[in-house]
C-alpha cells in the first residue's frame, strides 16, 4: 500500500512540476494562412478570347462534300484548387444564335459564306448548345497544375448550292461548374 501511495505522490509531483513549467514558459503561437482564389481554376490563355483556326477549304470542297474535317482543340486550365481534384467538370456553351441542322444544334457564322459550325465533345458526340454536359475531370491541382479538356469543331454547309467564298467566324462563351 505504501508502495502505491509513493507512486501516486511521485506522479502528482511530476504533473505539478510540468504545470508550473508550462505556466512559466512563453505562449506558443499558431499561425494559419491560406490563399483565396477568384476562381477554382484559371483559364490558361494569354488573352480573354481563345481562337481555333479551321483548315483552309475551297467552295468546291463544300459543294462536293458538304462538311469539312473535324479540328480537335483543347481548353486548358491551370492552378486549380485542391477542392477540384477528381471533380467532374460540367460545362455549358452559350451562343446568342443557334441553328438546328438535322437535330443537331450548330453555330451560325458571320461572313455570308453559308457555313455553320458543329461542336463535339472529346468522344465525338455533338454538344447541345445551352445545355449542360460533362466535359472531363480535373486531375491536377495546385500552383503550376495544368488540365486540358478536349473538344472538336467542324464546318458544314446547309445548302451545297449556296456556298460563298470569304472568311467566316462564330463565337461561343462557356460556363464551368464542378460536380
């Protein structure tokens, strides 16, 4: 019994000594810091607009084939926050005008050439404008990270007999969210 009493007194003395030592020491500071991002991922473009160049084709080509070749392009995003890792990216492409060709929504172009543009996802499936779709997954995060989402665009003429030479262009905007 005296043995247990001695152990208890020794433990209480040690705890008391630790308490006095901690009470007499300087307080320890914990500093927390972080970064607040304007966006969860930053579009990796030097400009506000991203330009996709389509191949040079002749009027005769469209009169014969009706559709031009598919051009693959990527939208790149950098410095994605860790909250986006392995998140599905949902996108919506917006256009003030949409033309429906055989059940596919297409972009009318400026320039009077008779060309419209079709957009596909990375798997070659048509993108329905103004409708959310799954565009890919964020696989890299942090400062210096880079992610690519792939798409396709192709020119098409609605009427092969109404094709005019000249430049053509169309513009879309997009929104992103993370699921």
